[in-house]
C-alpha cells in the first residue's frame, strides 16, 4: 500500500494531504466574523480554497483518464489507483464543504 502511495508522486500526495486536512478542518468554518486571528483562515481562506482544490483534483482525474486510454496494462493499473484515490479524497473534501456551506447557500 505504501508503495502505491509513493508511486503516485509527491505532488499528488501533497494535494491529497491538503485535501484531507481541509476536509477535517471544514466543520470549524462557520465563523462569520473576520478578525486578525485564526477566524480569517477558518471563515475566509478555508471555504474559498476548498473548491479550488476539488477542481484541481478533478483536472488531474481527467488527465489520468486521458492517459489511461493509451497506456500499457501495468500503467493502467497505476492510473486506476490514482483515479480511485482522487475520487475518495476529492469526494470527501467536496462532501465536507457541502455539509458546512449548503445551509448558507440555500
């Protein structure tokens, strides 16, 4: 399992780590007051950055599916691992963002 994670690459692993951290911090993003404390991060930066991260994960997911069309069987298995990881992590971040902000959007 660690070999598969290592084979995904540093940038993808950092993207997944950032998405997981944001998904775990998203329940704290309900403050409506901006100040010079950490409220600015939780009420401004976190909710604005989460959809951008989901879009980046979606773009890499799309590119992985494109690369899969002309790949060898070993590479297809590797790309399937990347696609599944993107779906799980991106889905978790999107779900946590929607749970936190859907009541405000409706």
